[in-house]
C-alpha cells in the first residue's frame, strides 16, 4: 500500500480495495492487469485499460483498451458517463467512482481530487434520491429485487474492490424464483433502460446474456437504483416465497 501523508493541490489519489495510489502531474497512471494499479490477474481484463493524466490544467481519464467499457459517476450518483474504448473525459469532481466489468468480475475504484474543478452543491431535501440528473427510472418491487440479487456481492463489499457477479440461475435461486421468472424480469428491466438511452444493454447473441447482467449492475450501482440498505429485502422475498410454497 502506498502511504499518503500529504496531498498537493493538483494531485489525485486512486483508491482501490483499501489501498491508495497517488497520481502526480507529469506522469501517466495506468490501470489494468499490469501498470501502476495492477488490479487483478484476470485474462478478460486488458493489460492497460485506463489511464489518468494531467493535460493543460485538467485531469483526464482515458480508456486505452479495445473492448471493455467503464461507467463513471460522481460520488452522489447524479452524473453518469459511459467511457467506451478510445474515449476520455475530464475528472472534475472531488470524488469520482469508476465501475467496470471483465468477464464475470465487477471492479470499482474511486478517484479523489484535492482541488476539484467542480464543487457539488447539496440538493433540496425533496430531491435527495440522487437520480434527477441521470433520470429517475420507475421500477416495480420485483424488478428492484431482480437487480438487487445480481448486485448483492458488490453491495456487501466494504468500499472499493472486486466482486464476482452471480449467474441468472444463482440469482433466481437466491430469491426463490424460477429461472423463467427471473429472466422475464431481466428482459423487462433491460428493455426499459434501453428505451431511455442507457447503453450496453443490447448486444450480439453470443455475448448478450452475460454482458447485459454486468452492464445492468454497473448502471444500477452508478445510478443508485439499489443500495446496501435494500439488501434485507432479499431474505424477506425468499421467506415469503417459502411460505407460499409450504
């Protein structure tokens, strides 16, 4: 772990799995299987996936990979961007979350800026759900449960790090549902989000089943569609299903 004793005004810090990595101007900080932050020995992950660099007074996050994408959001979940291969965006918030998946594993890291270019203002009390900018999506209770079952390993994790996402069969079993019912809810939610412009929920026949699950979890975390506080609903649903079957 890199010791961070003081932070210059123009310095960034990347946090991942309990470790902090300082990034100084004049350097290119790389994230991937190799580099300054070697995240994981995951063959689905690019050797070099993301870079952070200070250019003309701005910190830029770039996707230098060829296949994977990343979801980037402010700490409040009010602004969300999808960083595709070859794209880059400025890091203007005090705290920026970066969520991405490689194979069945989802990763989350946080980038902290000592002197952010943009300072957030607190919303009024009646608009505290953090979804106004990226669009509030009405979900039924069962649709939220479906997302929650997929996101459970990530939500249970303390802080940033990595999590293995469950398969549809495992998530359905967690809820006490049939796989058919679970897939129907998954289809409905992906269709709903796709219609409002959330990218990555449609794909080729060969990779669609896996990709839409991981992309759905990425979006749900970034948009705060489900949170850690919702986790007790999973056990409640399983108990209700068991009682109905008794």
